[in-house]
């Protein structure tokens, strides 16, 4: 196992994106229908498990997730940022701001308790696992790498205009709702500059994704999930 510091920060993200690529390729080659949709849906739990294993392997190397007492003011700021990004996200699904096709799979069509199990895994993955590996990748690795390829020499929360803007643009390009993604990237970056602590960004990201999951379950707007 490589000891290069970038590897452990890139691998979980890379695994997640690889599963998305495989899912999209299978969606194109397999016959369309509910059976195919259900089969492909279960690539998500496998995806989350694979990412969790990668995170566990490298967990001790993530020095940027410091174990320290949270400050009430910064915690409230993180919670507020998470809510704000959620509100903006569901408000910015304009046609021009959508890249590609949005998947609108409804897990309630799964038989029996499978629907509840899938929803629970999806909500856990989106609210807990995704915020951890995405924030490690985007705001620990990418944000600092743009400042200096020897990114471990750059302190968490170090500001440059290039890293601030480029990382947000790339974060937006990762999402179907590219404009909402850019705005979210900018706000999460600002939160990092304000707190200089990656854990607050993970919390904010988790709040956003949890609220989005609850919103989707309440409204049936599955394209957001």
C-alpha cells in the first residue's frame, strides 16, 4: 500500500466515481425495465461499502480531521451553511443548469422490506459516507493541491483565489446540477476558510445531504437523489 499522502485522499472518491461509471454503462447496455432498475440500484450499497473500506484503511492518515472540541459558534455556522446549500440546491434545478440526464429511480417500487432497506442505506450513504470522502477529496486534497502540489505543506483553510474558484468549478462539474454544485462548492469553501477545520465542512455537507434525502422522500422528487 502506497504511503503517498494523496493516494488515501483520492482512492475513496475514485472508487465512488468508478461505480457511477459502471452503473451508467450498464444502464445503457442492459434492457430497460424495472428488473434492470432494481438490479442496478443495489450497486449503491456495494459502492458505499467499498468506499467505507477504503476510508477505514487510510483513516489514521487523515490528520486534517482533527479531534478537538467543537466551538458552538462554528458548529451553528456549519449547520446554517448545510441548510442554506440544501435550500439553494432544490431551487436551482433550472433546465440550463442541469448537465446530462438526472436519474429518477424510485426505491419504493422495490418489493417488501427491500424498499426500506435501500432507503436506509441510501440515506446513510448520502448523509454520512459521502460527506466524509468528498470533503477529504475536495477541501483537503484538491483545494490545497491547487495552492501547492506538495499539498501537505499547505494548512487547512489557506486561501488563494485560484484554489477557491477552481475547486468550486470542479465540484460543480461533478454534479448533474452543475450550477448548484458550484454554489455549494463556494459556500463549503467559505465555511472552511471561516472555521479552518474540515470537520465543520463534513457536518455541513452531511446536513445538506440529509435534508435533501428527507425532501426527496417527502416529495417524490427522485431526480435530486
